């Protein structure tokens, strides 16, 4: 009956169905021990193979229920995943599999391993789903299995989750991910993670990526986020002390190059300085320890009461130097001093600045002073600046006495 309904080939230890007498009665439920089930497509190419300690077939529901199973998923006749689970079901003439309990699915080509409690495999659709999915055909309620993985309000499905205790944990040699739902398209090497997704690198630099949803292209070593993305760099592999944080509305992570590109309301927090940078687009080269803000940028250093603005900027996080370019304006609030220029190099640790191109320095404190010239060197926090005229440049100084 299993062969007839599902098109499966079964090899088992126990009674042989072929040895039954023609008039012998068959039980409504048939249980086989130590069984291998195989499902081919219309051309005879294998879609999957499962070995189970026991299989029970229920004619009324046309389902085969498996216990203690392991096996392989195929694509174009080649093994793409090996799987193991506590139990499972075969439905729709073998076109849909459901597995449950201590699940491990290991990719042969993409080095991806997925661990969780529930899995759905539809080979003809090239669709593998793990995690908190709800389906009328399932014989369990998987959404209830992950309540313990949430780190705060269990009713908030967008809350970040524990990377070591989640409905689905996925990892390869580069990163480890945690999500409530994972959908895999093997032909496209595309892994979509949803529901409070958290990923962390497995080697230096020590990074985490957090979003409501991430799309991971494993072959291209690329992660994309169409929703808000937070990238954090940590001091070491203990993942306790954050050194830098970059947040944006959308983003892309190139894992091989350790490069992050974020767009829409981007904010960088350099926590060791501390320093906050806001722009509409930024590129973080993590290996080079540089951040390029390639649209209008606002920079705030609150402890020194210094702010700056420019059309674009490059931040060297290692040397704590910022290179500002295009309509630059920097203000030292403590001394009410402001400098405008075409280009400014700003050492944020010492507050030393070098300005070039249409330099204009203005001090509103008494006495009120305004100086213009082609180049200037000074300290923005202290309000001291030297304007240099150069070979052909003129320096103009305007001093407004206290009496005026």
C-alpha cells in the first residue's frame, strides 16, 4: 500500500507484503520496521531518501509517519542536504515532507548547517522551511516551540533572540545566525531569515548583524537587509563590549571583504571616542577601519562640545581622524568658534584642525573676530587658529571691539 499511494520503494525487516494470501485482511494501519523510503520524480530521478526505525502508514489520511530518521534531499540527482530528526511525515504522494525534533540539515555544497525543531521540504518547489511556520497540513504546532528563545517580551515577534537558543540556528565557517523562520532556495543559494534575526561572525573581526529580516546569498558571501539593520563591532569574541555601531534603514554586508553599506537615516556611534555621525549613506570598511559618509554628513562630539557638517566625510577609526570635504562647517560651542572651508582634517582626540580652501574663521566671543584666508591650522575646542596666506593668498582679519 505504501508503494501504491506514495510511489515509494520500501525495504524493511518484518512481514513481507508480497507473501500475504490473496484473501488475507490488511490492517487499517501498517507499521514497518527499519525502512528506507525513496521518492523519485516523473523521470525516475530521486527527490529524497529517508531511513527510519519505523514507519506507520495510515490509509485514511494517506500519510506515512516516521520515527528516528535520517536521510538525504536531492536536486538533479545529487545530494544537496543530509538530514536527521526524531520523527516525520510523508504527504501528497511524497511531494511534501515534515520533520520534527532535534533536526539537523547539513548542506553538501554551501557548507550551511541548520538546526531546529521543525522542517518542511517540498523538492519540486525547491523549498526548505525551518522554524516557526504554521501550516494546515502539519501535525504539530511549531510556533509554540520557540517562546524560550525570546530575550524579552515573548509576545513581540520582532524582539531579538539569543543566537544560541533560537527556533533555527544556522552556521557556516564564516557566521552563525539565529532566526524564528528560515526559508532556503537551494538553486539560488538564497537563505531568507525572518523574525528578530541575529547573526555573529565566527572569526575576527567580531561583528553582529541584527534585523527583522536578512537575505543571505551563501555562494556570493553576501547578506542583504531591506529593513532596519544594526551592525556592531565588538572588542573580542566574548561579544560583551561594543566599540562601534552602525545603523541604517537598509543595508548590504559583503562578508568576504568585511564591508558594510547602509542607506536611509544612517547613524554611526564610535563608542570609544565617543562620536556620532549621521548621513543618508555610509560605507564601513571594517578591515581598513574606515567609514565613508558619501552624502551630507553631521558629526557630533558631545564631550568636547564640537559639531561639524560637510557634503561628505571619511572617518579613520584607528587614528581618530576625520576628513571632511565640501561646504565644511565646524563649530566649537565652548568658545563659540566656527570655521568654514572647502576641506578640513580634524583630529578628534586632540581637536587639531587643518582647513584648506576659502577658509573663514569666526569667533563670537569677546572680542568678536572674523578671519579669512586660503589655509588655517589650529585647535577648534580651544578656539585658537592660525590663518596662513601662502604665496598668493591674502589674509583678511576683522576685529569688532567691545565698545561696538
